[in-house]
C-alpha cells in the first residue's frame, strides 16, 4: 500500500466516525509512522509502506474508528508551541486554554508576581508552559494520581521546576499565592452524554463533570480562595461559554473586585478573573 492508498483508505474508513480533517490527521499519522516530515507525505504519494508500517497504520485506523482522540493514539498534544505527552489519564490540552495562559503570563510579568498555584494540573501543560515563559514559582496540584504521573513525564521532558503534588483542591495547600488559576470541570452532568465521542467516551469524566449546574468547583474554589491569596492577589478561571454571569456573581459574593471577562477566538466568554484587594 502506498501513501495515496493509505489516505484513501483512511478517508473511506473514518469519514463518518472521526472528527473533521481526516486527511490532515492521516498525514500527521503517516508522518509519525514513517519518521518523515509532512512535506515528504505530500510529495511522495507513490511511496510504498513496509509491512511493519502498514501494521501500525491499520492499528491507527482501528483505534481512530472508535473515536479515540488522535492525541491519545500518538501520545502527543501541542500546547503553546510545545509537544506534550498525553494519554487517557488526562484531558487533551485545548487551544482555547492558550488564551488563559497568555492572560496569566501577562499578569505575572506586568505585576512581578512570584507565586502561582494551579488547581487541577491535568497533563501539566499549563503550569510547565507558564514556568518556561516566566520566572514565577509555580505549584500545581491534582486530585488524580494518574494525572500527576503524566505531569511528571512532562516535567522531566521539559526539565521543569514546577512542583506537582496531590491535593483535592485546597486540602493539601500551604502558603499564600499572588495568583491562583484553575480550569476546573465545568460541564453539566446531564450534558456530558451529548459531547463528542472523542470527549465523552475517552477523556476522564473526573476532569469534565462540573455537577448538576456546572458550577460545583467554582463555588468550592471561590469560597476558599481568599485564605490562600496574598493581601493583593488574583483568582483566574477558564469558564464555559455561558458561565460568565454566574461565576462573576460568585466572585462578587466573596468580595472580589476588578472582575474581567475575556473572550476566545470565536468571541465566546472563556476567561474570568477577580482581584483580592
């Protein structure tokens, strides 16, 4: 089977089961299998795959046909220009979260913030990236031991100085911080079954389920955050597109000031922050 045949087979096999961009995904997979860059794939459609390469390719087709995310199959996801290790123990880092990262980087640099905490580290992509882009001391926790194992893989890969540890939100936290960031589970429990197959059937539910109204973790974090913020400090969240008003009210209830709401690439509310003064 040559590259052209592999692309055709992927298109006919995956068109109804995979996400948009089947040919783009398949070129990426072939690039990974053949250890060649994408230009080689595009310019050498008559290249014949070896028997072992074909076997790996068919394994990819079978896994992707079930809806398994491409990032889990390749064990890689790009975030802020870097390639992180991921698997089914963690959520795949989202492009939208890069906006949250840029917002926090800007805060840290402009206000010379030194101590940052992330609640819900996942793959570690956010905190590791923040550490590589700033001089802040960063701590990141997760309730999931499995997720923390992935964090450690990425920590080693990037020689990160971030400190990862197990904690159920603030239960294992000591000290005070200039900024606390979280991208908590915010999908309503009843809505999870309506998500894409790639998400609902493969990504960890623990990292998705935000309770009956999607606000469970925002309530818990906001109610306790002031104990762990310095006298002047920031609380920053990533939010669902329809949650800005509700989260803002929770912040105001706890007397946070200077509330900011920022939109993502599609103009939907995505980031909210409040300041302790």
